[in-house]
């Protein structure tokens, strides 16, 4: 009798590519937390893309379009990296919300608040990735280190572009 697809499910796959299994497991856990943050940031970026209003509407609508597409791709890359180092990618939206360092943000805010929040959230994800890269380099998981290094660049760029839209507001807040 054929084995049902669900009976082949495994949380861990055999592999031996030179990174110790315990190290891979630690990295998979940290990658899962980063994935959760990216998932919440993806949703927030998308929700603000839909709901932004005011003179900056078109700029932010276009910019967030690019950003949520980029995060969606990154989510897939991170989840598939977890699989590639032998472990199961996290499931369950409730689990993502619990693990994420990015706060969920239901409701509608002003354009300025949306932009500022997204800029800060992108920086927070970059900060979250830094120690994971350090760990990946320590255990010679060079691919994970490379993947996350590129993601830091993407989140820093996203933050720059968002902040640049409201730089006058930021300057007056800093001077106050
Ligand atoms: Fe859209």
C-alpha cells in the first residue's frame, strides 16, 4: 500500500554537510524566530500599503509594494534554509505572532506613524539577524550567514527609504 503523504512528514531530515547537528538545530530555532518577525513585518507592510492616505499616498504605496514583495521572497528563502539545514519550518500564525519581535499592529494610523513604525521595524529585524549571522559564521554555516547578511542590507535599505520620506518630521522631532 502506498504511504500517505502525511505519513512521510518528518521534523528532521538526515544530513551531513559539515555543520554539527546541534549547531544546525540552534540555527534553525533562531531562523524560525527571524522568520516569525519577517512574517509579521510582511503583513504590516502590506496592511499599511493598503491603508495609507494623504499626500505621501502614492510614494508609500509604491515603496511598500516593493518592500512586501521583497520580504515575501525572504520569508520563503529563510523557511527553505531551515529545511535545508535539516529541520521543519515553523507553522501556525499564532506561533509566528508569539515568536515575532515585531508587534502586530491592527487598526489604522496616520501616514507619518505608519512610515516611522515600518522604518523602525526594519531596523529591529536587522538587529535580530546580526547575532544569528555571528552564530552561523562561528559554526561555518556560510550559506546562512550570507543569506542573512544580504537581508540586513535589504532591511537597512528599506528603513532608509521610509525615513527619507518623512525626514522633515524626524528632524523637527529630534530638535524638539
Ligand atoms: Fe498592492
